[in-house]
C-alpha cells in the first residue's frame, strides 16, 4: 500500500465523521481510527445528546437508547463498509459495535479478510 497507516486511519475517521453528519444528521465530537492486525477500530466520542443521557437514567432507557442507536448504525452499514473498502482496498468480513451510555462513546470494529496492518 502506498499510503501510510496514519494517513489511512485519518481518512477513515474523516469519512465516518462525514457519514455521521449526512446519515445521522450530526457528528460526534471526535473520531479516532486504529488499524490493528485484521481490524479497523473506530472510537467515536460525544455520541449521545443531552436528552439521551437523561433517558439513560433507567435500565429501560439504557436498553432503548442502545437499541435505537444500534439500529441506526446498522441501517447504514453498507455505506460504512464502503468507506472501509474505499480507504483500505479490503472488504469487511464482519462488523461489531456498541455504545457506552455512561461515557457517550461508540466503538465500531470492522473485521477484515486480511491482516491489513502487515501491508504498511
């Protein structure tokens, strides 16, 4: 690969931030991408709105917010996989995500078919 690992990580972060704004209507406060072995790990901070934090005061509220936020991201999964493919040249094998209702962080893990880190 001609591009540096840091460059690809930064491009993925930039593209996912833009996807959030276009698809979800608002972006996170910060996005950090790390390529580790066969994974692209994206950490997004500042995901939850103040209203969502107040809903998270109860167990039912936490479950509800996690479910809704997960469904929103899953509905845009093809776009997200496209971002990873465009920036890395590698197809996504599987996608995993979760959100912390305490810190307001979301973690996205894209598992790839190859060890991308070795190609840098």
